[in-house]
C-alpha cells in the first residue's frame, strides 16, 4: 500500500547555475543547426569554468554553421543569462570548439534507407509522468521550485530587483496528507548576490517570490525558511564551480517524484530518443490524466539503436486508473506512432525550439505558438475519452 502521509522534497537550479549555463549553450547549438537544416544531427556537450567554455561532440549539418557563428551565439546566450563578472564574462570568456563529424556507424542505424525506417539513435528507457497535484499536471514540489527561481530571474533581468546574481538554487519540501500536498515544511533558497548585501537583506529580497508562488497558507515556518545558509554567495556560476551539460536530469524532469531513464536531454537533436521519447512519454501521460483515465500515470518506453519501433510500452496508474493498464497500453500502441520519426513529426520536434527548455524544467510549461513545448499539448484527450467509454 502506498504511503499516504509523508514529506517530499524537490530542488531546482536557475539558468545561471554552472550546469544550466552548459545546457543552454548546448541547446543553442542544437537550435543553430536545426534552423539551418531540420535534418541536422547534433550531440553537443559543454564544459564551463572560470572564463572558459569548451564545446565537444558530434555534428552532421550544413557547413555554413561556422565556428564564428557558434561562438557569437554562445556569447549571446551567456549575455542573456546575465554573466558580466570578472571570473565569467560573456564578452571575455575563452571559447574552444571541438565539434566533429557524427560517427558513420551511428548514422547507419539512425538514417532511413530503402525499406528501413529511421531508427532510434541509441538504446535506452525513457519515462513520462503526470499527476493532479498542480494545474500543469506536474508534481507540486518541483513545479514550485521552478516557479520561484523563474520569477526571481525575470525580476532580476527586468530590473525590478537589484543585487541578485544569475546563479541560484531552490528546494521545496511539502507535507502530504492522504496522498495530497497541503503545505510547505521547509524552503531553501541559495542565490548569488552583490558583495554589499548581507544575509538578512538577501532573505527579504527573496521572501516575496516564495510567498507569491506557494498557495495561500502554505508558507513554511520562519525557522524552516533558509536563505543562503552559508551566509554568503558572492562568487557564483562557472567561476565558482565547473559546469557540464546534462548533469541536472532530475531537475529537468519530475524532481524525483517519478522514475528517470538516465539520459540527459540538452545538446541532442530529436533523433536521440533520450530526448524525443521522454517528451513523448510525458505527452502521453499528461493526456491520460487530463482525460480522467487516472489521477497519476507513468509511461515507460524502450528502444534499441537502429530499430524504429519501441520495444515496450509500460503503463502504471498507481491504483488510480479507471481502465485496465494492459488495455490502455495496447490502445496507446495503436493510436500513437512512437517510432522516432512518428514522435518527431507528431510533436514537430525538428524545429529550433530547444534553448528555451534548458532551465526551469522541460515539463509543466505552456505550449508556444511556434511549436515549443508541443509535448505539453492536450490533443489526445478526445481519443482517450472515447477509449474510456468503450471499457
């Protein structure tokens, strides 16, 4: 029997966190190539440290995406995040580009040829999840953790608050009663700040964002509200700690409330099922919950490199389902093409829509008019409701 009364915690990190700087840069490269040619293949990893940025990986795309163009785009991404510090500056950082051609062996498995459809870019398992804890059908701890930092970043960039830097982290612990979140037991915010601000001043700058994001009456006790617990956070970003692409995969997904297959998203084009199939699994799970087939739903997909069809589709509704999980899995297999090509075409993933996903979560966002966050659409609900009436 599932535990009904407990405390669950999730964390988020801002766009200025060293790892997120790297995710943003890697996804900027993905967008550059997809904008030039939607059939580009990209696997771009980034390392950042004190005034150094290194890009490495495999590319197959148009030669007119030159190193100069990539360098300019990387600097602009860092500038938009807000780094103009002595130890990490968008204008002065040394940028090294070590991107090379994609392996011909990988291309052989991924490309379509003759009667062979486009295959998965690698083997692996991917998970999607949805639940009724928030309007976005996301787990509440991760959704609130993201929202606090996103509002802080918006205020910082717009000039509504002064004195906070780009690098920040949040952590929200919620108390659950009868399986539902009812209030925060603790909140932790660590944020980079100007040297002129002391800990109490930073605390009061941050407080309104936490109180605005959490539902009324949910604020934690004062002695469980932790802001910069070390007392000082002036040196931040890649100057304070090296960053790497793909090191915040739980932050990117469900904050630990659901399983994760282990593959990172950022820096990968949509033929990489680590990314595209995880998006598809979220899309299906969200539509299952929105169609009232379950209050919670996990979808698992699995693939083999070079093989088009998913090897398995697993459905778990945690005892909240209104229909048979086995029959639902069979129905999903029939109505949704979950091959790499099918996912990419149905969700329109071959567009330059990825830099915006690099911070504040890949899920729980609003679909954009240009196709960004298309996996958050509720366009399967009618078909799934019809299935419910049949069973």
